[in-house]
């Protein structure tokens, strides 16, 4: 971008408006994001600070993004801070605006501590809140999306010789009804998204995401000890891996970097390993298997619609999915059959899904006027029984009973184009069958083949697929 004095900012060779010439020197910007494990302890923070100082010594202008320091159970953890609001009135959800102000405290503390550490090591630094760094969002408290970047505060800090340390996970909404800008948080993975967005806004030469692993692995090293670090993967592949459960990088971060063609790396704070470079698809042509990933704990819900009026089936399917979308519930393993509907949700979301669907009334008008009543658990609840008694005098009531399997997980083979080869689908299912691992549901995309399996079998499934497709030799 060009600042108020007409000076251009950004990485070398990154475009006309972002040429990077300021005061006769080239400003080479590198964004370094440090996750929770990288800032949790004094020892980890020291290692992270050395990465920043090294980048500065190499001629870069580092821009740091940090996650919150604390983790669950610690006195300054985000969950602990949330508890102060939640315990005020146990019967009522805290106001979303007030909750965002509390949720942002962890990153503010982290940025201030990290900037102070850098200064103690002889590296001038200053912390910036998301709004001070120019991160502009929509007004969705708790899960805001970044609409744009106006990083004049970051630019000014660099011009003054400071390393800006930016709070991840937050921005400001400037269209609010209240005076001034409203703080909003970005939801899960918000610090990754902050880093990519700043990289795009500043036309950085690179964005480096630091974690506690050496990069993107071909599988979870807790399940496959010999899983190698992938040296290069595409933006699409890493976004797919993240969508399917890997926690190395948030999908939004990959999507932003891809859109603005920003070089992206995943590295470890705790080693000097080169890490994984994320590149455009054109740089890695051809069919290949990237890796095996697995989700967290899932609950699979399925309802038989054979008792529904034939003309109502599609409408019922659409209305159930619409209800899930309105509550912003992520669904996996979607299955729309001629007379059924099935989907999986994260176990952490199941209570909300159950409350939302249970005793849901779906009236159908017309010649075949019927009222459908949803039962979202294996056993009817008091709310369902009450609703049924209220509806019965009004006309025909048909029940939609979900069967629920709470002990599931999803294992996925990420393999762009390779999946189009004949026999791959059969090869995966045969392998799992021979291993005695039940497959409850399958789903596929251009980039992956996913199988819903019992949670107890995930370790065996990941290891078997990793070996079957020779992933230990990848690099």
C-alpha cells in the first residue's frame, strides 16, 4: 500500500503499488506468527524471539503476530477469562460484545509480554492491538471475517525502527452503531488468519507460521512416528488438510495467501528445520498422494425419511440443513439419500445441535398438510413429549427420529487428482475391511477421500493408509 506521504510498502518485486521503497531503502517485510505453544513458557518465548532477531539480522523488517499465552486451566487462559463473565449469570449467555472484549485479553497480554522480551534482548519492539494494526472486520462478534487491511500503524512502527508485535485473533468493526470502532474476534484459527492478512496487506516476502512441529506432516506423528515433513505442498492441499482436521494451519489463512500469492511457510519454533513451503498448484503438477489426516471426535446423526410424504423429502432435507447453517454448525460427511439424511458434527457441537433440532416443528402446507416433529436423540426428551401433545389436536403429526452414533471420527486420504485413477476408492475400502475397521460413511472431493469410522480405530486406520500408499518416502 501507499501511505499518507506517498511512500510504497511491501516485499521486493511484489507489485507496483507495493514496491517497497521508503527513504531510499527497500523494506523487505516478513510476517512471523507464533502459536500458543510457541509463547506459552518463558523458554519457548525466548526461542521465538531469537527467530525474530535472526530475521532482522538477515535484512527483513519482521512483523510478529502472537496467539494467547495461556491454555485451559491456567490463570490467564482465555477459558479462565471467559469464566468470569459466564459465572455472573449462569442462566443467560453473556453478551457477545462483552465476551469479545474478554476473549481478546489473552492476545493483548501475549503481545505486550513478547514485545517487552524483544526489547530486553536489544531489539526495539512495540505491541499493537488488531485495530491498531489496521485489521478491519465485519460485525460478527466471536467469528468475524477480515474485510480489509489498513496497516498504517504497522508501517509507522517499522519506520520508527520498531518490530511491531500484533495481537492475533482480533480486529475492529468500523460500521458499528456505537461510537468508535468495535473490537471483534476472528474465531478458531484467527491468529493464522491475521498473519496471512497482514502478509497480503503489506505485500510481505513471506509469512511464516511457527508451531511445535517441523511443518506439514504426511500424518499425525503421534500415530505414525516415521511420518515425514512435506517440503512443498499446494495452497489447496494444505487448506484441504486443515478442513479435514489437521491443526497445523487454518484454512482461511491458506485461502488468503493463495488469493494474494503470498509465499507461506510452516515451521517449528523449536528447531532449525526448513519446514514446509506452501506453493501454488502450478508448481506441483501431477497426481500424487499428500497425506493421511484425521478429524477430532465426531457424532453422526441419520434420519430415515421413509415415513415422510414423498413430495416432502427434499424440502425436509433442505430445512434441516438450513437450520444447521443458521446456527453456524459445521457439518461433515453429508449424505442426502432418496429417503434419508445424514451428517456428522463435532462432538463439542453436539449439545447445541441436539438442543436446536430436538422438538423442532417443520410444518408442510398444501394438499398433503402434515406437521413433522424432530427427535434428535436416541430417546425422546420431555420437550419432545410436550410438543407432541400440543400438536396432536391440530392435525397429523409425523416424527423424524434421528439415530445417533457418538463414537466416530473421520480419516481422510488427501490426494489431488490421484483419486481419479481407477481402483483407488476400492483400494481404500478393501484395506480398511481387511483390517477389520468398519466404514460407516464415505465422502469425497477433488482433493480427498474420507471415511467415517469408529473413534477407537483411528490410530490403526491412519497407520494402515499411510503404509498402503507409501507415504513414509514422501518429502
